[in-house]
């Protein structure tokens, strides 16, 4: 009999466990809904993502991420803006992750109460390839990582702006605009960057584009030529800015990016379509710029016959130096990259792991500069690959040239002297070539020193063929017109690239085609017809048609939005340790940390460290939502109450009812004199807005110093407010 009872009990427990797994009831509240069904997940360069099918009775979603080996208490909730709805699925991306293994948790908040959850498998994060002159020890800033550390995480104190088609003109951010610390709030992305141009605010800033953002969406924020300007005050101004796309569909549509006088700037993971002249223009006086993992398409047709596809895709000139352009996918670009215009002084640029996919010319086209070109895939190039003029020196190593008509050209000599006339009669430069794979070329004339002496026609070549990577080119090999000798920069200066960092030639094509461009290959795919497109430099009409008709699959931004509801307008959000600026400046905490007892759907949080208790001063305005609801003679409170968000113990009080901090929530009051505002929250919430300024919530408490006058508390992140004091 005992065995029978034990067997029945065991079966009952097993049946209960199966029901729990099926219905997602891992919390303390019963949940009668199917769990969240993952449709995809993955890891990549400093980011992970998850996609899932809509849950029929979900009112919204929350998403969390942690290191795979960390305890569940270490889950970090993603900002709401990183959760997006598409036609048939939802997606969330966690970015700014150091290399390692992670897991994501998706939590569906059910309209009838409770939650349904799922957790991804282990997602592996790899670092971006930080190589090239933007990371040279000889460069002004030593890095091109912008708002990020070189391990991929946001810098301490970084600010984050989320930009969508809905808020590009209205997003706000306070910016320091004077040496005395005066702060002015910019409204609109272009206006914010214009304030940063004053040069007083070098706070790391990550600008995150979500979905397709058009020139019309940025009306009033672009310059008269259709560019978003990211400018410093003067040459090589420290900017510490990253402009990045989220996911695989972030697209700058109908506008270009102009960098001028900027130092330490990163541009990554964007699709750039129908730009006005240049796509990404590094115009004047830039240093430590890193342009990588972008998909670059046609620009708008220019007035010249050779501008049917737009002009320059990624041009740099006028003293821009220590630049790395890497892992970009160029779709049939007419002119991929101009390097130099009217310079007289040497400057340094790296091109590596780019996919020149049936593009025509300028890969790059170089004046004066010293340029390292390695591990690129030239895939059906109809005109020429690397071109040098006007005293340029280029080290071209370990690239794959497949049906590139002229892999390397030197002005007025070699192949160019046979009738090409590509470089408008400019004097020549020098190319050092080593270990390149070349098939299907129409012409390539090498010179080398195997004979031990320079031949009489040493100046008639396209490139000098080195016998080893470290070989110095003899000074006797000079440009036929202009007399320039190769400057051997690759053996004399820190290029930011070690020999070990250069991939073997056999690995280049696969690595580039798999890794160049936006995350996951982007949301725009195109297959060229090699039999036609390898040799043609005419505009590809079907490709242009597809670009012109491109639409994003994005439906709405924000996991808190009801499925099918309106797109919320994301606001400026500080990074994890950003310091808010006046008029709502956090003050040192002298307030007890609340002890939180999770409710049925609460996510566990790390244990708070106790601090000395403090009692509100006599005459302080206190509001306890457990005892008073929304009724107050001092505060005007609008919003919804809840008793299902858990219990908070604070300053000897047991708090069981909270005000849900939602989009429609507001608390208004008038402080008769300068005061301190203390807000006590549950486990959820990282930020709250006071007078429109984001303030951090630390261990469940936000402390804000206030000037005398009227004040308003509104939502930043989702949170639950239990208690507040003005004293």
C-alpha cells in the first residue's frame, strides 16, 4: 500500500509539473495561457536577439538578459525601446555586451493577470574586429569605439538616445553649452547634435536608430544638403559618439551623414539608402572614426553622368585621419570611397573586410594618404579596385579580387597609361602588393626586385609585388609621373593591425560575405547576375526599383504597447550610469533602501544593501499610496493603483499598494522652497522623469534635489511607486 501511495503521489507531482511547464506558471500566481514560443534567437557582435510569436492574451512584453553562468537575480531588464513588434512576430535586441555567453528571458504580461515566460538557449557574443588606424596607438584618441569601451560595453556615464520615425524631431536631451556648465535642452536629433557642436559636452552618447528613418522624419534636423551633421567645434574635437542601428532593419533613408571636426566617432549597423550626394562623408578634420558593418546602397542621382548611383559612398578628405572602414557591404556602388581631395600632409586610413559587391570604382581612390587595404572581397568590379595618385602610398595585402577588371591602378602609368585615363591626368603614387588572390582581371602589371636591381621601366607598373609582408620597397621604384617613391609606412608606423590579425587568403571570401554589412545580413537581400553585373557599371534598374520601394517590416516600438496599438515615442534615456543634469540632479542617498517582497509576477532583484534609516523632517509632505491611494491635499496624482506588484518594507512601513508609472501617469506639486524629493519604488524600474529630466532609481529609491516652484513627475521606465516625500 505504501508503494502504491508513493507511486500515485509521484505521478500527481509529475502531472502538476507538466501542467506548470505547459502553462508557464513558474511564478506564484496561476497562469492559464500557453507559454511564449521562440521563433529565433542568436548572438553576434556585441549583441544578442530573440524573436517570438505573439501571445494571444498578452498586454505587453518585458525582456531580460544575463550572462549564461550568472544567477537569475542578475537578469537585467532591456529598455522598452529595444522591444519591437513586426507583422507576425516580436523581437528584442540586447546591445553593448562584452564577448561571452548569455541567455535572454521573454516575459509576456497577460491581460488577465500573471505572466508567461520562456528562456533562450545559450547565445554566444563575439567582439567586433577593432583593427586598423582608428585603433592605432599613434592616433589622437587611441580608439574609434565612440560611446563604447573597446570591450563592447557602454562607457561609464554614457547617454543613450533612441531614434524612431516617430520621435526624430521631438526627442530631447540636455547638453552642456558653456564652460561654466550651463545646460540647454535640445529638441530633435539634429538640434541636439548642434548643441554638442559647441564643444563643451563630451559625454559619451550612443544614438540608436530603430527601423526606417526617412529624411521627412528628420525634417528640420538635416542641413540644406540633406545631411545629419555630426560636427565638433574645430579639428579633431573629442565627440565620443556612436551612431548605430538596432537589429537588422535600421535604415537611414533619403539622407546622409556628415562628419566634420569629429574625434572618436563610430558609425555601425545601418542601411544607407538614397543618400543625397555622399552616404557617409568624413568631410574635414576628423580623427579616430570607425565606419563598419553598414549596408550601403544607391544614392540619389547627381547632375554628372557618372553619378547615376549617387556620388561617394564613404568619402573622406581634408585632413581626416586615423580612419578605419571595415566590414561594410557596398551594393553596386558607383564610387565606393574617395580618400583625399586637396591634402598636402600625410594621413592614415584602413580598409578591411569590406564586401565590394559588384561596385564600380574607388575601392579606394587615394590622394596623398598612406592607406592599408587588406582582407577585402572585390566581387565583380567593373572598373577598378585600388587606385593611387598624387603621391599616395597603399599597402594592398591578402585581398580577393574576383572578376575585378583592373585590381590596381596607378595614375598615368602601367595599365592606366594604356588608355584608361581614369585619374584626370594627376601625378602617380605607389602600391605595395602582397599575397592577393586575383582571378579574371583584364590587366595587372607588377614590378618587383627579384633581379636585385630596378629595371629600366620600373615606373611603368601598377603595383610593386613584395616578396614578404615586411619587405621595404626600394626607393628606386618611383611613380613615372611625379617621381613619388613608396613611403613604407606599413613598416614604420603602428597601423593598428598585427600580422596575426590578417586572415589567410583562403578564408577571406567566406568571412567577408558572412560578416560584412548589418546584423544577420540586414533585411534587404539582393542576388546579382554575375554574367551581366560583373562587367556592367550601368545603374541596375531592378535594384534601384527595389530600393525605392523598400519599406520596413516594423509595426511598433515598445514592449509595453498593446499589440496593434499606436507606436510609442521613445525618449532620451541615460545609459546605466548616466548622470542627470539640472534641474533635477540626484543627491547623495541618505534614505533607507526598501525591502521588496515580490508579488505574483515580480522578477527577483539583487539583495539591497541596508543604509541608515531616516525619518521625514517635520513639515515634510509625505504620501503613502497604501493608506491614501491617489487622494492628497499636496500632490495632484493621476494614474492607476495596483495591489498585485508585491510588498515593499521601507522605514518601518509595510507598503502593499503602488501607483503604476505608465505613460498617462503624472504627479504634480509645488515646492515652497528648495527641497529634496524621495521616491520609493518596487523591484521594477531604473529611471523616473522629474520635470522632463531622467533620474536614476538606485536600489529602489530615487533622490532628487528641487528648486522652489512647480514640479511634475512622469514616466521614464516602467516602475511602481509606493511612497514619496518632499522635505
